[in-house]
C-alpha cells in the first residue's frame, strides 16, 4: 500500500513538488508491475490533488495489448467519475506515452499530461511524434515531460538489464 498525502497537504506544495510527488507514486506502481514481469510503467489520474485511479502496465498478465498503464487509469477514472470525459484531470505516467495512449488522452479530454522518461523508440508526445500538437484534434492536452526523468530511465534500464540477465541464464541452463 502506498501512503497518500491529503489534497490539502498537496495544495501546500509548489506545482513542481506536486508533479514530483505523483511521479514517485508512479515509480512505486511501476515496480509492482516489474515484480509481475511487466515493463515497469506506472500511471495515476488525479483531479484537484485527489487520486482517482492508479495502474501499472499489464498487457502480459491480461493478455491484452491495450492494457498499458495509461489506458487502465483512464478506464478506472471514467468509472470513478461516471463519465468518459475526464475534464480537469492530470495523468501522470513514468514513461512517455505511445500513440495509442496519446489518442486516448485526447478522447478522454484529459487536461494535463506529466511524464518521466522519454521513449525514444515509440514515444508519441515528443520523441517520435508530436501527436498532442496536431491542429486537427478537437481537444488539446497540455504536457510536461522529463519530470524525474533520470530516475524513471534508471528504473526501466534496471528492469531490462535484469531481464536480459535472466534470459541469458535460462539459455545457459537449457
């Protein structure tokens, strides 16, 4: 279980401190996913400094290519708010979203996206595409990338290093 600060406590922090608080929360969720063999990506959906939903990547465990942390958080947020439009919310995620997740953010009308590490292979926010800034979109999501990026990147690097080591050990055994 992750201890939460109250919305009142969070309101006393600067925006940068709030962003870092929620990003660290995402890192803890990502670690839970890594323990299950999932790529360590954690996400939370917040409204008025109140946690609406939390998730980590689960495409492997759920046999669902769409079970990215962002999608799971948006689904739960919709249930919590009883609305598919998630107005006045902020989605925090430890890794730059892909094109599927970026599109879902727009459709959900998320107000703000904050992410940690860039995703140089498939990042649709800044790395490979600048999806959120397309003129044809009917909603625009404000975005802040690179929050605690080094920590986010280290978490991912450690996971993949561990995975390669395990695969190499299994290959030597078999």
